[in-house]
């Protein structure tokens, strides 16, 4: 649950940072561009967000999404 929450928060925060920096947010001259690239990969590592949601749901309910 913590990984899911942290990865989604990182993506949301970096997208907002890119928006605040405007055009400079996508140039390699600013750190926010690197942070945005890195943050977008975090939800994919160790399973996509959807897979993480299925794992969390199975742990909480005991019901498997796929048989």
C-alpha cells in the first residue's frame, strides 16, 4: 500500500512541478525534467499501478481478481 501511495504521489507532484515550470519543466537544463522522468517509471517498477491495486485488494479481501 505504501509503494502504491508513494508512487502515485510522486507522479502527481512531479506533474504539478512540470506545470509550474512551464516550458522549462521539459528541458534538460532544469532538475524537474529529470525528476519527472524518474517519477513516471516508479509505478512500473515491481508491477504497474493496476497490478499493485489487485495485490492490495486480494490482501484485504482474500478474493482473487483472476482465477
